């Protein structure tokens, strides 16, 4: 693999950049692999990368129905954070933060990680107390958290609505200064390029039609490009989890829902951080191109359509304008939707299943992108060692029947309850 | 915008409705011992079908009745609506 460096950049400039190696190959599926990862999104690509890097398992294929990075890893709002209260989520995400900080060097690919800080706004005394509690829990887990009062918030985001006649006045906020954003496509491409260079086959335009299971053990998969034998199979298919689960006769604590995001026209730098509205569900950051990147609630009903509906967008942006009135002056540039694997407690599942050799990675709800490296790392460990790592031990599939839910904010499928 | 034909009020926009999830889920009968697995299936596990999906909606800003809606989860097309206690063939 050609290293991306200033020297190679200069060298290739002499040939008008016509002679760069392909970032990854387009192999035909082999007959058999040690591990098949279904889903060429961020989590699947990261899993393959860490299987090769950490566990020296390189006879690996990634099977992707469309093209890699075409799903949620290219549809999210690129926010990276670990501002969780519960130990399971906090420790898992903070482990991921370390991987994010090293990622550009590790992958030799600039993922443009920008730790610009996230501020969750509070709009009542009770919410300030709740944020103080969450901030303390975070600090106990070694995660940075700063409780800001109204004046401190005003200094950082003076463009927010600090007038006194508003329905939801800003009382203060909780900030995680080390949180930030990254360039989402680069994350997928960086993992793909490195995985490919270590021998992983990235097989695109290949749909999984069925599974070959006998005597409670997985033997392989059936695809649109032929049967593939595999000792182990990992599912990393986010919103399509239920479709594949049906082929395995499994019913999961997951519903597939539609989540939208949008960006405004590009404007001059105005917002340095990621900011979330505390009296509803809205968040905003400014991209390097200057667009305001915004998102919020699910559309609210089961959906596999990767496109949204206007009433939800209107609702979300109403919250945005309540928080930062200047947003109403901006023209909308693009809106899009992705399908989310919404788990019933709002926390993910990374676990073994009742089928030997079949592993499950799903339930990422609103927060799949930031989890990409930690999810790939722990899922690779779970597959390679055939046992969960302590970081993902809490993300078990049977926690729903045993009652060990991780209800961080109660943000599962039933959004109206929160 | 979805338009839902409320069996009580007629065609209304989705803004008047709130979603209630899969309508095919049955609460376990309580006249016998109910296993953990049965409760699990009732409370948490969902098929989340791609295609025709029978689901509950509440006409919250209208007649406030719960209704059943048969809708395609891939195209969002709505085929039929029923009163909550109507059996769906």
C-alpha cells in the first residue's frame, strides 16, 4: 500500500496524480473465509480492520449489498462524544475517544478529527442538577466534563437566545471539551484502505440472501454472488438488522426507524462547538465548509425508507430556531435520512448469539458514528476470542429478559416517552 | 406528509396522530403462568417488517381513539385503516 505523505503527494504531482494505487481492491468472493462481516459501513470496516490488526485474522471478507460507506456512516452528523452517565456507555465511549484521537495516524488517513467540544444546554434548575450529576459521573469515569452557568455559556455561544422572554431560557449547560466531529466518509475509507492492505476482501454489490446454519452452528452465507463458507459471521448492518434476523428466525429488541439530518447553506464561521437544545431534541454544529449541520428526532414510525418527511423536519428546526434564532435566516441546502436500528433501551448490542459462530452488532440508535472505532475494536475481540470484552459486556442481547437495561436517557424506539 | 384515514373522523394529516408501534403484538393471557420469554416477546422483541406493517396510531389531536393502520414501511403507502377492536384479516 502506498503511504499517504507529503513526499508521495509531491512525487505523484509530477504524473498529474494519475498513478496512485487504488485505495482498495475489488476482489471476487473466495469460497471460504475465517470470518465474514456482513455490512460495509463504519462498524463493519472497523471490525475487519481490528480483526486483522489486533488479532491477526486476515482471511476476512466484508460483504456489502451496496457500496461501502453508503449507509449511516455517510449520513450522520459526524458528532463524537462520550458524555454518558452510565458506566457501560461512558467507559466504552471514552475508550473510543482514545481511538479517535489516534485515528488519523493509525490509519494514515486524515479523518479531520476536531475536538471542538459539545455543550448540552439546560433550561431549568432541575436540568442543571441532572447535568451536574451526569458531569460528576463522567468525571468519575475519567471523562472531561465542565458545568457551565448561563454567563459562561453566553461567552461561548453568544448567538443563542439569551433574552428573558423565551419559553425555554438558557440556565447553563454541560460541556465535554474533548468531544468533537470528524469527517465521516474518511473514517469509512480509512478503515477500508487499511483493512484491504492487510488482506481483507471488501466485496461490494453483494447481497446476503440467506444463512447456512446446521446443528446450531453457522457454516456460511448465501449471497447474490454465490455461497461463501465461513467459520464465523458477524452482523453489522444497522437498520437492516431485522431483515437479516428474520432469515435467521430471530426476533430482536430492535425496531428500524427513520432519522433525518440537514445542512444549511455555507456561512462564515459562527459556531465553534456542537450544541444541543435541552428542551427537546435538536443539535447543531458547523462543518468545515461552513454549513450548519442539524438534526434531531426520529420521524417516529417504523420505516426502511432512507428519506424523510417534512413534519418532523419542521418540528426539529422549530426547536433550532428557538435555541438560535439566526438559523431562521438560512436557506436549507440539503436534507437526507437514514434508517436506524433503534434498540428498546437506547443502548447498543454487541454480543454472541444462540447460534455458534454468529455474532451481533446492532442497536446503535442515534449514536452509531461516534462508536465506530470502539464498536469495531470490541466486536473484533468478541469474534476473535469468542467471548465479549469487559467493555462490551454490558451490551448483551439478553439484558432485556434479565432486566439489566442500560437506559441512559430512555431514548429507545418510543421517543414520545422521553 | 402522511394522510391517515381515521375510521372515526376521515382523512387527516399525520400531524394529528401519534405512533404506537406494532399492532400484531399480543399481551400474554394472564390466566396461566407466563414465562419470561413470553414477557420478553411482548415487551421488547419486534419483527420490524420491511413492507406491509400493521401498526397502532392514536388520533391524539382528533377523536383520541387508538386505530390500526396497515402501512408499507419501505414506501410509506397506507393501504387500510381499522378501528382498534376490529379484527384484521
